[in-house]
């Protein structure tokens, strides 16, 4: 089941960088978030930002460039 909800939180509380939060949950045989990240990461490589560049993906570090779209994977 997919549910969507939009909240207006335009800036990260800590870095004050522009941010959009996208959340999801996994269950079943691949319940750990790491499996979803490993499966979706290569799919995200196929997307391009509106400027035509690849969207950087970060696992352990925060994005450093607020001028370009990037993605920070996180999970519990």
C-alpha cells in the first residue's frame, strides 16, 4: 500500500539547506532498509536532475552542494 502526504518543511533544521524528505517503509522478505537501498540505488542512477546532471547519492555523508540535487539514503 502506498500512502502519500505532503508537508512543508523547506529547510533542514541543522544545516539550513533546502531539503525535501521522502520516506518509505519496507516489509517482508527484504525487511531491512539496506536491501531497499541496494536495489533502488542503481535505479536512481538512471534519473537526471532538471539541469541534466546525475543526482548524487550519499550513504554516510551529508550532501555538500546545496546548488545541485542530491540524495541522502538513511534508515534504521
